C-alpha cells in the first residue's frame, strides 16, 4: 500500500470529466474570459500569463474576446488546488467550460448552459503553472 501511495504522489494522475458539443465552433462568437482562482499556497501563480494565452488562442480561432460578460459567451477556467501538508506537492483540479446564458421564456429565471466542459485532476511537485498552459494547449483547439 505504501508503494502504491508513493507512486500516486510521484506520477501525475489525470482523471477527466467531459462534455463537448461537437457542432459548436467559436468562430465569430464574442467570448468573455473568466479565470477563477481557487488555488491556495502558491499552487497557481501565473494567472495573467494564462489569461493572455487563452485570449490569444481564442482570437487565433476567430473568436472576439470582449471585456463585458453580459454580451458574450463566457469561457471559465478554474483551478482548485492546495499544497499537500509537509510534502510540497500541489494537488487539485482544472476545469474549462464554455457557458451560454439563457432566460426561460415568460419568466425571469436565468440559467447557464454549458456547450463545452472538460476537467482534469492532477498532482504537481511545485504548482499548476506549466500544467495549466499545457492542458489548455490541448483543450482550447477542441473549440474550433
């Protein structure tokens, strides 16, 4: 059991949850990028770099990146991570979702529908900085 635990901590592990509507393309859509930093203990520190990376990749694919979430499809990227006590390792998850707000007809009821959603669970020896960029580099092209 101890060997299994050590291997789990040393080797990054990926578990994913996925929802993708393959008919969707971001070309021509106005997209607001929303980064959600739920990382603690220095487990994710390159938030500005990640924002620039996402915005550049979206623009390359023909999306229009906007500053107002009220007029756009919202792309959420969330990192939840914390440092494993005494080990120096960060463990947590990343989620990328593309959400479209909608109002139920004849009501004031608002909902958010996801047209794309991917998640990964990982363990990293220092932080999620490189992992976030690498993972986004694989997932963002799926929006084309």
